[in-house]
């Protein structure tokens, strides 16, 4: 380790940092992680129009109801809400989530098939911790959600990407990889209004993916973070409802309730859920009890359904404002997806445009986006995008009256690179 004694001021800080990095685990070195930090660092900027983070619109939070509920729960059941809970979650919220799943998916989890997690990312982390050895293959859509990539990479998974088109993950490309000998332990997918493309998987592909899982013996990890935020008709059946024997569904209340409570669920085969419960016992032990009771009370009071209905209308309006502004301002050769739900649209610029390099110019214009590269799995041999000339735009938290101006600025930055 580098000696740090006798150093002063900023020199000393730099030396300290280098010294501690020398102690990092090899798996952490490989992880990077700067991308999510960069996204979150702009979260509080007030003078930048930011299309970067997948944040819900704060106006959807019912602050009055939440404040009253929290005060009541703390006053009336402190021994529950201020205490540790069972690792699999309190019985009340598990019964509530089970009922929601039964109503929405036509299937209730059986005994031991459901647990409460600390948000969606917790489920991915617990699954990776329990099932992934260094070098094990995990397949994901490319592009996909950065947090999931981080979770699997954190356990040194060998990530392989499968391309996405208007029908979601190209399951036939996965079938080719499997026929060629690829043997993943887990296939991670976001079938509804995917992050970052906004695209969804067709029913036929869901069925085909379930068939492949049974044939080749891998587990499907279905991330339903945006499933309830569709703008029109209900999405196709969930993978968990089609194939509960081979699917773990990772659900989250972050996008439909509030990310501040860090609440989610995992539904899947009892044998798998029991492993995740053991893994949670030695991570955070349990999701926060106050949050669990808040979700349950808010939900049983009908507030969650009302919030979701309002949120859908709001995000649909913002998606429309975004795609109309893109059509008005983007130069020829730029294309984008038209989301039918969720928070995102995915832009493709002409070949040769480097959206990482352009993000500095965007910052100078006081607008922010996330470049496509970190979402993509490189060199997978399955014809996936590299993300170099792509951009993810999150319209979910941009005020209506700033969307067109923000898009106009991004279009100006792209034009300057052509
Ligand atoms: C696809 C997807 N899954 C999961 C999450 C994580 O959500 P949570 O806040 O529940 O950990 C996100 C958040 O951005 C997401 O986009």
C-alpha cells in the first residue's frame, strides 16, 4: 500500500484513495459502477433539464395520505413498525401482494413462493448471491437495466446479450445460442416496457422462452418494474403466470408507489425463494417493517390503485410530448422507439455519433441523458447493439413544459456531431 504519512491537503486525499483501492476485491475492480453514480449525481440538479434517471414523478406521491398513515402506524403499532420483521416479510403485506398477483395474473403464489424484498434490485442481488459462481453464464437483453448488470457482474457472472426488437427479447436468437451450446443458469428479462428501450415481449416469445427454460434447465428472472404502467391495453400474461415452475418474478413498488420506501417482492418456486430468504438473512435481514405496513395500508385503502391510474395518464402524456418533440427536432437519420408504457424511449443516432463524447456538450447546453453504451453487452455474437450511437431518454420526471425544450437542445447537440 502507498505510504500516506506526511502528505497534506488534496495530495493526501488522492494518496489515500489510491491506497485503499489497492485493497479492493478483484470482483469489485471489474465492476466499475461509475455510470449509475453519474446518473444519480444529476438527480438533484435544478438548472439542467434531465432525462437521465428512471425516477417517478414526485407529484404522483400522495404526501398527505402517507404522512397520516405513517403517524398512525407509529402511534398504534410501534412494536411492529419500529421492529425487525420476519425475513420473508410481514404476513399482512404478503397476503396483500398475493391478492394483487391473483387479481392481476390469475395466479396466487403457493406456500413459500413469495417474499418481500427491499426493492427490485434486492431480488437480483439475492439471486446472484445464491446462484452465480464466477464464470457462470447469465443472459440478458442487450440493452438492459444497468442495476441488474451490476448485480450479476458483482458475482462475476459471464454476461451474454440477446438483442431486442419491437417484439422484445429476440427469443429465437437465444434459442440459437442454446443450440450452439450456451448453458446459462439465469435468463434475465424485463418483458414489459423495458428499461431502456420501452419495448415489450410478445406473448408468443414469452411462451417460447418458458419452453426453452424447461428444456435447457435455466431459471427465468422476470423483472416487472414497469408492468403496471402501460398506457393502453393490458400487457401479455407475465412469464411467472405462464411458467411459475421456472420463473422468479422480481416486483417493485418503487415506480408505482415510492422508491423512498425500498419495497418489492419476489415470487417463484418455493425452493428458490427459500434460498433467497437465507441470502437476505445475511444481507439486510429484512425489508423495513414501516415500509411494509405503509404499502399494505396504502394499498388496502385503495390509494395505490388511484396513484397508478393517475401515473399512467401522466406518463402517457409525457411519452407523447417526447415523441412529438423528437419528430419535430431530430435530424434525419435519428430514430427512436415509441413506448406503450413505462419511463423510457431509446434513440439511435447515425453510425459514427459517439453519445458518450457528446454528453459533455449536452451538459454545457444544460440538458442530460444517459449514453447507450453501459446498457449494452458487448461482443455477444448475437447481433446486439453496441450502444455507442444510442441514448436513453427518461421522460418520467421532466415537467411537461420542459420536454420540448430539452429535446430541442439534445437535437442541437446531435446535429453538431453530424
Ligand atoms: C427494470 C428495473 N428493474 C428494477 C429497478 C430497481 O428498482 P428498485 O428501486 O425497486 O430497486 C429499476 C429502477 O430503475 C428498473 O428500471
